[in-house]
C-alpha cells in the first residue's frame, strides 16, 4: 500500500463540495487523515476564495489509476471534464505525493510543485505531516513551512466539521 497525500479545494459552494469530496474519498479509500481547512484567495485567476485542505490515505492503486479515479470523483461532483487549469471549480483533487516517488509518473508530476509554491498546500501539509520529508527538498514539511514567506499568500484557518469532528 502506498501512502498518498492529496490536496482538496473548492471555490463554488465550498462547504458542500469539500464535504462531498471527503465523503467520496472515504467511501472509496477508507480511513482518511485530514488537516485543518484554510480559506485562501484564488491563485492564477480572479475568482472567489477557496477552501483548501490536505488529506492522507493509503491505496494499492498505481499512480495513473489513482489520478483517473480522482478525476472521476471531481467530474461526479460537477467539475467540467475540460475545465481550464486556472478556473473556478466545485471540487479540485490533486495528488501531492505518492510514497517517495519522484518524476513524471503516468502523467502525474511527483511530488507536485505546488507543495513548495503555495501556502494553501504547504501549510495544511505541514499541519498533517509535520515530520514528513519532501522527497526532493529532503526537508520536513514543518521546516519548509517555517522557511516559507508566510506574508506572500494569506490563508486563514476556518472551523469546518466533517462526520461529527472539527477539522
């Protein structure tokens, strides 16, 4: 089984689609470890703010099949199949890491570059797996977040409940 970290985000009916995404992922993959949820501005386009979080799961699916499964979940929850990269979305699910794999694997960039670029990815990842080590930078997510220019992208933790627990 591979340990996978996923980024989950929404800026259309945010609470509804984050909850639906978590439910669909839990139904498909079982137990999820989930970070706190953050509110952040859209990056790369003008749009409503996003809710973002990171989750961990274990899977025996290979990278390409996992990517197709996640895409199917996005489409089931209203994401147009041909939506441009920088656009509003009901549900966005990105593979951040897949074990310690590095490179372009079955069409998926691993680890995802956004880990080191965007606060809305790095901060919840550092919350969820502070001692986890980035497979390329060879530093912990806690260290990477501590050295990140935290004034460059404003993110705010928000109270969010899923399945009776506050994230």
